[in-house]
């Protein structure tokens, strides 16, 4: 499990050092999305997940791909 610093700094190095499978809290920290959004991404199937007991885990790579695709849409919509 990741240890969260008191200040959110998500650099490429932080992404690289993060585990392959993230808890919702870790995914929220890395992506900057709130927990409600992370839970929506899980329920909607927007990210790859697996269940570990009662906890859903999010594949880090699929979360990164989702963020990049969203940024592409935002750039495209602004012309």
C-alpha cells in the first residue's frame, strides 16, 4: 500500500512507483479524482478492475489511459 504524503504531488515518477493495482484511495490520490468519481469509473467499467475480498482494485495502466483519453477529448473540444 502506498504512503500518501501530506501534499499531493503526482509526477511521472510517482505514477511509475505506484503499484500495478490500486485501491480506490490510491487511484484517487494519483489521478486527482475524488472517491465518488473513482467509484463511478469502477461501476461504469471505464477502468479495468479486479476484486480482492471486499475491495475493488483499479489497474494503474487503465486509469492512466482513461485520464489521457479524457485530456485528448478536452483538447479536441477546445479546437
